[in-house]
C-alpha cells in the first residue's frame, strides 16, 4: 500500500467516477479535504502489470471506505493494512465487505440496496390538488413533527426531537434540499436530500402523515425533490433502502437498483 498524493487528486476522482453512486461518500470527503490533511488519507494497492490501481482505501479518522473497480485485490494485504490501526467502521460495496468481514469476527455487517436515478421521464405531481414548497431551516421543527407521526420513526424522533431538529436545520443551512407537499394548508409529506458531493444527492428522509397514506403523496414529494435536485445541478440521485414497499415506489419513479452496499462495524 502507498499513500495517494494531492497531485493525484484528478486520477483518484476519475477512478471513483466509474461508480458514482457507490462512491458518493468517498468523493464527498475528497472534494472537501486536502489529501495531505490530518483528517483524510487515501491509500492504494497498485497493479504494475496494467498501470492501474487494484483498490483504493479512504481513511477518515478511524473510519474506512474501500473501493475496487473489479474486486481484484490482494485480500491479505488489505486485511493486514486495516488491522494495523484502530477501525471503527469499514464500508463499501457488499462484494468487498463480505470478503473482509470474516477477519473481523467481533464486528457485524449491515447491507442495504443502493438505487440510483439519473433522470425523470415524467413528473407525477397533481398540482391541482397539492402545493409543492421548498423547505427552509425554519421548517426543521415541522419536518420532525411529521416524522414523529410515523410509526417507523415515532419513538426515536419523539425522544430526541431537539437533536433531530438541529440536524435538519444544519442540513438545510448547508447544501441539503427538502421538499414539502402541502394539502389543504397542511404539510402532509416530505422528502429530503443530503448533498454529499457536487454530482450526487442522497435521499435521507421520506415521510407522509398516516392520515394520508395511500394517496400517492410520497411519490409526488420524492418526484418534486428529484426535480429540484436536478435543477440545482445534481447528476445522480441515490438512496439506500431495505423496505420493499419504498423500493417498489422508487422503482416506479425511475430509480434503478445498482448494487448492494455494506457497513462493517
């Protein structure tokens, strides 16, 4: 393994751009940090036969992200490299993490499907019935109140309400995007994106008031969110999910399942 130099930034970003949805976090960290900084280091295993890299490894504090274009890397070298340091988490494509996991028996693997949308073929929004509004940091409390109405989120969002309000406000004060669907003067559905890098947005929240389930409001909110994200210059919209109903909804909008992503922690 050798450390990547700041002068190799372009080559590194081109390597990661092969699968932008898989590498959205990796790319985001690189865009926002110098490769010679104390917080961020990138290492590569080289393949001299083809003048290319077998694997790239991002170290961000005690967390690691691994990426390989074809998973053709020396497993022992990577495991030895990781075991040389304190490791809080390792994440990346499931195909990579599954190979690593047996060497870290005290850590568990969590996997989710990764879906990506590159364009919208149709906008399924009934503007005669609902109003779409881009939400602002001042709407953070209303967003969390809506999540607290959902059985999937209720206990967490009620007990940690102020924490989540602060997180939403911070996201919207930065480059995050949230879209609200207003029906009869009431916020009934919301969809949110965190912008991890210049090209890719990650959907980090979807919620609809239980009274309005089954009316297609979530589909309209997500569609409006994607329209706004593309308008702001995003090329890809991604989402991690393991809920079959949400996955089906996203596929109906045009999202395609690209890969399995895993976290070892």
